C-alpha cells in the first residue's frame, strides 16, 4: 500500500475506534461495541506496525546496498 492509503486507513480506523470507545465510556457495554472496539483497535495497530516494518525493510535494503 502506498503512503496515502495507509494514512487514510489509520484515520478511518481511529475514528471508528474513538466512536466505539465513547460508547463504552458512556456505560453502554453491549458485546457488539466491545468487539467492534477491539477489532478496530487491533486493525489500527496492525496497519501501523505493517507501515513501520515496511519502512524498516526499505532502510535495511538501502544500508546493504551502500556497503
């Protein structure tokens, strides 16, 4: 994925995570809200980690080429 897609995906996931988080903070503890909050949180962490791993692999490749 390119950089713009990653940023868009993180923004959408952050908004959804905040939305379900506010439902939980208001005291509405339906299992649906808990599952959706956790699913969005896990997806957001996965997207961020995949972006970090992609940057690290690109950096490692450029270091190897310079030697």
